[in-house]
């Protein structure tokens, strides 16, 4: 049971946590000053230390270098005892399991640092074997240039050892790399160790600087996690060391590991500055849901339009002009990199409303291929009487032509020079001549159903909201049943639905996929803590709408942990409860 480590915030596999010593430590952090190593059992037997809450005690252990045979590890395995103070145990990826410790020291990590795939395998195997609410400690590997990648992968605790040794070797470290001390004409840092002439700066000063630089980088990383923007940072930072770039790309290929740990919604902006952004969980998840869950409910032609810098798109000047020309006679879907395609009903849904990209007017081949694949999958799932492509030539036309060829379709192109010039808008209006308009209420109901499909699963919109009435105005829609009972409300900041108790009960009774948390016999007020969770659906992700059920209560709220994490954690907030009824 983890008693002294609690996760507070999550950003993918990276976490802000607290190591609850007598003087608490906020992680990810350097822990040189708070770790007491009881020593290796290889040279001699050691007594179990007394330990106390002032330090994280590494229990007597046997470390195994990379490549050690399994039979050797089994023969010399340590039987770690339960202790009443903050403790850590040494493991390898294939010996890791729940030993009831607060942290786990990966003993053979040196062999995987520098190799992207080996590092990926070591971290994922270890993290999947130890409790979610325990710290992962990598000793002797952190530098200012690689620590962001370590944390992004799921590491919580590091030390100064490698940075200090490099300093004593005359290697000056920054978060961009390392420099030989004798090659520096000036010191590019203002830390206490560097506040002296370069000629007086010796190797001990260099070691102090390296530790300061590592500490400062961890501060930057923590702030990025709190803002939900570590991935934005890592896409640039990892490029300073080749193996770090390889490592984070290797993690991108591990969908289950990252997806389970990545929130389904955030307030922070997603920045698309590199082609690696396409492989982000948030982007791939949005594309997967649009092409596998979303169902078009309009009988009008499809109108493909370019995205806009303003989010949501409907508030932009260009989309206002498109809307006037279309006049509710076509179903608008925006094409964009890195998101793919965005049906008008999902324009507020994360991350469609929360991204910004570098606009050059030129599409890379990776961008074209990705958006074309998403558009093709979308059209294979959704039928339209015709497709009107009101898009500029740059990139967009190539994408559309690829999809035309793949599906043997013929699009109508309406843009002459620019999508908002008068002739192009006249062409767009003319292409829709004779089409019937859909009503405002039809659009609002279809929006709610589409969001339900996206948020809860394929078919959820019809299962939950087949017979509804609407109140308020988009994007602050409120959903009622025919008797006037409110079922849900649209949250415009995230483009998702927030359920009432009546909506939650209808959700449970429907055929729509339900995300449930089973709790013990108590009535939650505000939060459900992890110790009170009996079980939780594996599909629950941070930010998901959930139903909370127990012998004494029924409620609805939002998940603060993934389902697997809340089911196994012994500390932390599992879910925030919005409405609850005592049963």
C-alpha cells in the first residue's frame, strides 16, 4: 500500500505528485537530499534500517545489470518487507511488481539510456507492473537536456549524480546539450555558480552549475505539466539529443500506454509546430472518434471548407461568409491540419477548439496523407447526396483529389481565387441552389446527438437523446426530455455534455456505453477519493463524464483518474461529483 506518494495532476504519463515526507517534495524532482540508501545485499547481509518520515529509504537490495539471466534474478530475488516509513525498492522491468513501496528504483536503466526503443520498453514494462500511485526513480541518468523526456515517459524521481560527474569532468551542461568547459568564452547562465568570470570558473563550479541547470529544467517541466503542455515542450526539447527524439517517437507508437494516461479534455492550447504533432494522442483520438463514432444526421450535401485561425470556426469572419452563402442548405465540415476533419457539430470539442498551428500555406506530405486518410474514412462511414469542396488549391485540393480517386467520387469545386472572394461565394451559393434548409432546432438536436456519439460511443446520440427538447442557445445548449426534465447541458469550453442525475439514470438504462465507478457504502460530497472506489470501467479517462454508484448513492461527475488507476490507487481524488442522490 502506497502511503507517502500521491499523484495530484496528470499530463499523459507525466505527473505532478507529492512525496509526503516530513518536509514534502513536489515531483518530478531531484531527491538526492531526501534519499537514504540502506545498501546492496551483494557484498553482505544488511539489517533493515529504522527509517523515518524525513527521508525516502531505499531498502536493502540487489541490483541486476542489463542482460542478467532470469534464473539469476529469481535465485537472488529480495523479499522486501512491509515497513511503516517512506520506502523504495530496487527492481528491473521483469522483476517489478507491487511490493507495497512508495517508489521503485529501476536498477538496470543505464543500459537503456541512449536507446529509444530499449528505454521505451523498460519504462512501460515497469510502469505497468508497479502501482499507479507510486513513484518511479531513475538514478544516475538525468541531465538538463534529457530530463524532460524522462518525465514525459513517466519518471518521477531523479538525482544529480550524472550531471555532477559530468561537471567534474569539465562538461558544462545546458538544456540544449553539453560543452567542454575550456571551449566556453563566457558562461551562458546566471545561476549562483556562474556569477563569476569564466577564467575563475573551475570544475567544482561546473558541477554546481550542472546541478542548478538540472533543477531549473525540472522547474520548467513541472510548470509545463501543470499547464497541460509538456508535449508541446518535448517536441522541441527532445531534438537536442537524438535518442530523446527517438524515445518520444517510440512512445507515440505505444497507443495504449499513452492514451490511457492522456486526459480527454483540457483548457490549454495545443500547439502544432512540428509534424510529430499528428501522432499526439489527442489528435489520433479525435480522428478515431470522428471516423468511428460520429454519425451524420443531415440529408443535405456535404460542404468541405478550410479551417480558420479563430476558434471555434463559426465565430471567424471567413466562416461567417461561408454560412451566409450556405444558408443552412449544406452540412459544413472543416478540413485542417493537424486535426483532420471537423464536423460543424464538433467544432467546440477538444482539441478542435483548442489548437493553433504554424501556417505557411504549404502542406507537408505527412499532413496531406493524414488528412486524406481521415476524410476518406469519414466518407466511407457517412453518405451524402453530393460533396462540395469550397477549399483553396494549396494542399486542400490535392487531399480532396486523393479521396475522390480512392472512393470513385466526384466533388464540386467552387473556389476561383480565394474561398472568401465574391465569385467563389457566389459559386458556393449556386452549388446549393434548390436544396432544402434545415432548421435551427434540427441543427441543435443533431449537435447534441453528435457530441454524445463522440463523447460516449457509437450510437450513443440516438440511444440517449432520440426524443428531446432544447433550451437556450448554441453553444450553451440544455437538453430536456419531453416532460421537461433536464438531462444534460453542453459545456462550451470543452464541447462536451454535462449530465444531470436524470440524464445519468437515462444513460445507465440506455444501450449507450456507460462509464461507471462503483463506490463503497457512503454518500460522496464533492469528491470521491481513490480508497472509496471498489471498481471502475477500464475505458474511463481523465476528464470523462462518469456515473458514480454505490449502495448508498447515485451520482454523476467527471473522472480525475483513469479507470485502471482509480481501481488500484490508495490515495488521491478519483472523481469530482457534480450531483448526487442518497439511496
